C-alpha cells in the first residue's frame, strides 16, 4: 500500500542587507510569518560549506517583497535588496533542526539549519 506524503511548498527570500555590516537575512515562510536568520557570510551554494546563522525576530509575510533603504536611526538602517527568492519544500522540522529543499534563482537543493546553542544555527547545503 502506498503512503501519501503531504508536500508543503512555501516561499523564502534572502535579503542582502548593507547595514553597519554586510550580511544576508535568510527568511522562511513558516507559521504565518517569516522566520529569520542573519547570515554574516554569503549563503552557501555548494555542499558542506557551513555558515553561521543567527536567529532574529520574525518578520511579517509582506516583508518577503521588500527592497529599499531603511532610514538612519531606525532598526536595521541600510540598503536591503532581494538577493534570492523562490519556493521551498519543508521536509522536517523540530526545535533544533529544519530540513528543506530550496528552489530559488541562486540557491537550489537540499539544505539544513541545525541549532548549535541558543539563537546560533548552522546553515548548509547537503551533498547527495
């Protein structure tokens, strides 16, 4: 007997954010918000390159299309541009790990977010 697996396809965006320090904001549509991580170095496009990803506050879903300048004096002041976006398939999720497949313009394939401690995670592409 075949089992039926429900595939969940959601959206993601990666903002290149030139604030005090250049970083990438990695955002996954989840639980009605954009779950967000600040990634200090460019997100990996090749397998097994690990990047620190610091979990930050959730953002509203409509932030998925935001590009522009956040004015000086406001939180996150600086230039924000969409570096990559697309859909992702959520494979598995628990409090310490998120498995997903990205289908973006720059990044595609199987990825993982693994919690190290507190709000610090590792983001990496998985080799098959």
